[in-house]
């Protein structure tokens, strides 16, 4: 055991005994002071003098006993250290010496700030040294007051109980949800009807708070956040002119800094004995708990508000995917049930119609019958039916409802997590910004003759102009790369289609479209996955060039760039199929060619919607399966393996540590560092785009997104609990810029779905035919109406099929378009039907967009942002807090009045006694006229006349002004 005393460094064994309580791994060697934060750095020694390198020791530094440089001897001289001592004879190079000086100054400043420090002895040739930090109560209370951390007070009130039908329904719903609730101890107490008022912590009002123990009043996440704030603002001006631990880590002074996990995540006993990490692992981070709600309050308590809000948002998004999935399944089964009665599909499959279609390619392709595309037409009806329009409107309203529901949920969490009224905290500059600003100051000092001229320098737009220029040009270049990738796949489809059409094998010819479509989509998926990783690194590099001042600015700019690049990358192939494929292919006799040899590709006979569905489904499922799941599992494990191998190579061979006896900071250091929530949000935002933007072409997208998210929640939970170091607890009121991106995607989805229904599907042409051109008012004759005629004699030389397998002379073939027949005076020009359909399509876009946006605005207006019960409770708490402080001031005033009144009564009694004693002898010896009594001050000095006056004045505040003045004058 380590005994503490001032100005003395003590040595104790830091290895954990086999029978030691695992919870002791979270404390200093004395077993009492909790480790709130850990700093890690790599050291290297030149040689050893005496001692056993296998003897692992640590030294504890309390305030006032900090070893700088060489280790001091015991001043008492009573107890000597063991003979086996490792002596650092000096750094191997000047750079390491400078780092040692910087660390000494920084740790000395931390000690001056009130933190207590424990560090390992550097007993190996080189390795990692761990510095443990502990914040005592004085530091915690001081910083909590500075940071305005809200804590519960003793004052409580009862929440209003619902009565009648609403209470019965809530009770039934609570019982139905009981099996899906996580088994977290004390959760029922947190959700009881009793609510404790919260107020910003103040050292002057400690009596208002329910402080049972100063060691546990602030939870571990709050303690680590307080220590991190001290680390972030502690200056290191004498040696490196920098501020904060982030700058020191960026400059290589320290390797990393992190708070500790609450012990091991494997359960060791009953639920009451489990720590928060074990509870999160058992009730949240297991795939077996997929059906349970997330313990959002426990997540926030352990990881902080920012991570808690992410998982709360992900939970709301996943829950609301359930009704969208149900409606999507209904729409899909409606298409499946009506495929047999669909007249256009029946006409395409009817061999008696005998529509002879024009060749799909030049020379090698033959004429073909439309009935051979029967399967494509039937499959297209599954997604291209009247219910699709309803589903597109439903999903647009669903997106608006999701955003409104999240706003309400976010405000509820802000209230329950005491984030209401939270002020924006001042952020410190980023290391890169400080470095460039320091270089600018140094250049200015060299150029200026008067070096005493100093001012508050900052980076201007001129300093950032090169970065902005590189940003714009690089983003445009990346867009060009994405378009080039899409165009390359188009060339692949065209060439492979032509080559397979020339094949003598009839099976190869019959499967051209399926083979080309499937392989092209897989190539698209691979290209998207590769470019996604490249664009992520490019976005980070471009953001660094802009030199943002704070981490918030850096994160927002990084998110915008990464979203633009990844959005373009993921959706460019889909946009091509939806809006461009087949639009510029030309017509028979006047086709558009690529490289003068290959015809531009056309849509399938059933339309481009079925190809859009295939493209969307494969890319969406592929990204979710490969990128979101396999990459998330494999890449962290691969990084951990590489880091472990690297550390083994650098570690001295003569020292072999026992894995089972390592401390918690060693175990946590082996975990993967936390890199932020941007990748987690990004994959969900891209998925939200798949669900909302092109949902008219793939009604099953919400279902696949739901299945993915059920796994994604547990996968992310397992990663945070078991594979990542504990992140810093960061306060946040909302999800930041991600909400704006979601809102923009929701509005953009209305326009995209309107164009998909109008221009990609056959919904509008069917309506126009049925109500304008059909003689019977039905869909009979629709296929014939959409096919134009072409005289085969008008083919360009060399493009006519070399051999026709139909066995008859063909003079006219059909193609899908609205054009005049060859016998018309305006042969092959767009017909009146074309312009009618185009006008109807544009009109539908305008109608759909205005209708859905109006309904979305109505939904947003009907659903209030702040729940009614939350607004009532906020008002009630504000009133109760005012009453608490008024009662406190009243009690203080009464206490002062009572003290003053006692003094006044005592002084008046003394004055009366003195007056009686002086007047009685005068009356006995001088029977003449009564003379005024001498001033009491001449015999007994009045010590506190002002206090007596103030006491009487305050005591008579409730009386009339006249009596108040009279009393004061009498005194």
C-alpha cells in the first residue's frame, strides 16, 4: 500500500495481484483516488545503471511533490528505496530531451491546476509510460461551477398523473412494452413520478444538493469531462508556445489521452454488482438483445450527450422504418397480386399481337418479338403500378413526420438530460490553426522593425485563399472522376452487349440484358466502395487546407465535403439509369453512337424502372452488407492487430508482461481510438437517401434498411463498448448539421420522386392514354399506342441485320417512342401524343411537388416541436426554482435579523441600566429641577449603533413608511 505525505515520492507495485478486486484497477495505488484520465507517451533510454528491468514500479505525485528530472532521494533518510533502481542517464537525441521538458512543464501546470498525478517509472529501454490523473473534490466543484454543469437538487415535485382513458392506455402500453425494456437497475426510479429540480452547480449552494458522497456525486463521464477541459486549456508557453493536450498529441509529445472504461465488460456477478460497461454489454451490445429498446439514458451517462443523441436518433429512425416497411410490403404484394390482371403486361405477353421490334444493335442483332420480353414486363409491374404513386406520397410525408418526431424526441431528451438553456462553450483553436498562426506571427516579427508591436493576430481570407482554390478545383475534379467512372461502366455495358450479340451461342444471346445489367451493377458497387474510401481521405485533406479555427468548424466543413463527394459517388449511377438512360439513344435510322461504333444503350422493353430497381437494390444492399458491416468489423480488428504487432517489435525482448495481470489503462490503450461519429452518421444519411429519394422504384427499400439497422445498432454498440477506447463525454443539444442535411434530403426527395414517377415510370403515359386516346376508356391497346413504326428500308447502310431468323420478309418494325409513322408528311418527328404526354408529365411534377410540400408543411405545423407536458414541466420547474431561491434569501435575511435584534436588545438593556444608575444619585442630591441625563456614551460607549439601526429598519420593512421613519429616528 502506498502511504501519502507531502513533498515525498513513494514507490509501489503497479501490477495487479491475482486476487485483487478488478475495480481497484480504476484507482491509484492507494486504492482510494479514482483514475479520471490517462496520458500516454513513448519514451526511449540510452542505457541502464543497476537494477532489474523486470521490476515494474510506479511513482505517485501529489500536489507539492512532483518529480521534475531526476528522482529525488528521501529527505527523511529513514527508509531507502530498494537497491534495484533504474536510472535515466539522458535522452538519446535533443528532440526527446525537448519533449521531456515540455512534458515536465505541462504536468507541472496540471499540478498547479489542482490535479493529482500518478506515473509509471520508465524501467525499460523504451516503451509506453502511463500518467494517471485524479481530480479531487475542490477541482471538481470549481470546474463544475465554471462549466455550469446542472446537478439535481433536494427539491422535488410530483409529476401530474394522467386520468381516465389516457392513463389506462398508457398502462396497457407500458405492460405490452415491458418485455422489450432493457433490465437496467434503478431505471424505474429514474422514470418515477417524482422529479428532482436541477440547477447549475455552485459552491455557494452546496446545501441545496443531495451530496451523499463527494467521491460519487459526479459520475465518471462528468469527472473525465472536467479533467479533459483542464487538459484542453492548460498552457505550455515556456517551451512550445502551445495550449492544450490536443496540440501536444498532434506534435508527438504524448501518444494519446483518454478516460478509462469502468472495468471489464464481461459480467462478474448479479445485476446489482455490474458496472455500467457490463450493463451496456449485456442489455445493449449483444445481438441477442436486438428486440429490446436501447438504454439511452445509460448510454448518455457512460458516453456523454453527443453519442447518446446519435443512438437515440438511430433508434427513432429505425422505429419509424417499421410503418414504412409495412406499407412498402403492402405495395409490393399489391403489384404481385394484380400482375395477372394488368392489361399492358398481358398485351406484351400475348404472342398473337406479334409486335416485330427493331434490332437492339447494328448488323449482329436480329429483329425480335415483343412477347419475348414478357418476364421483364411482369417484373416491372411489381414496382410500376398505381400504388407506387401513393407510396411515394406516403414516404415524402413520412420523411417530414420523421423529422418532426425527432425534434420532439430531441427536446424531451434535452429536458431529461438537463440540457435546456445550455450555453455554447468556448472552443480552443485547433493545433494546425495555432501552428500556422504562430508561423505568421514569426514572419511578421521578422519583417517589422519594431518588434514590440504586438496584437491579436488571426488568419484572414488571404491566408486561406490557396486552400479555397484547391478545395473548389479538387471537388470539381472528384465530380469528374465520378462521372468518368459512370461513363466507363456505360462503355462496358455497350461493348459487352455488342460482343455477346455477335456470339453464335443462342443462350448467350438470350441472356445478354440480364448478364450485362448484373455485371455492370457489381462493377458499379466495387467502384463506389473504392471511391468512398478515397473520398473520405480527400475530404479530410481538403478540410485541413481550409485551416478551420475550431473542431466544430472543422467537423462541419468535413461533413459537408464528405457528404457531397459520397452522395455524388453513390447516386451518380442511379441518376443515370433514372433520368438519362435511353433518353439520348436516338431512333432507328438515326441512332447516337459512341466512338462512332457503338450505339447508346436503351431501356429494357418494360421500361427503365425495373433496371432502376435492380441498380438501387444491389448498390444499397451491397453498401450495407460490405461497407457498413464487414468493413466496420474487419477494419478495426485489422488496425488493432497491426498496432499490436508494431508494439511487440518495439518492446524490449527481455521483458515479458503477463496479460492477465495488466491494469485497466494498459487494456484500454490496446483498444482502437475513437475517431468521431462522422462515419456512423454518414452511412445512415446515405441510407436515408436510398429510402427516400428513389423509393418509388423500390418499395422494399425501407424493409431492407430496417433489417440492416437492427444489426447496425448492435454492431455499433458492440464496437463502442468492447473495441473502442472510451470517448470523451461531449455535451451537445442536437445532432448538429446532420439535421439540416436530413431536411434537405427530405425536400429533395419530393422532387426526385415526382420526376421518377413522371419520366421513368409509365404511370403518366397510361393515364394520358386511358383518358385521352382510349376508345373504351380502358388500357386495351396501350402497348400498340406507345410503339412507333419504322420502315426498314430507311436503315443506314451497314446497320441492317445480316441474317434474319424470323423466316419472312420484314418491311416495318416497331420501336418504343411517340413519333410520326414513315407514311406521314412529317415522318419520324415527335407526334402530338408525345407533346401531350410531356405536358402531362411536367404538370404532374408541379402538382405532386406542391401537394406533397404543402402536406409536409401541414404535418410540421400540426405537430408541435415541444411536447405539451415538457413545456408545462419547464414552466413549473422555473417557478419552483424561483421559490427555492426566494425562500433561501428569506431564511438568510431572517437569520441576519435575528442576530441584529439580539444585539439591539442587549444594548438597549445596557443603556437603560446605565441611565438608571446615573439619574438616581442626581435626584437624591439635587432636588431642584430635573436636568437632562448625561450622554450614555460618556459612561458606557455604544459599540454597534449602526447595526441596531439596520436591524430595526429591516425588521419594520412591512410596516407603514411613517412608522418606519419614526422608529429609525428614535434610534
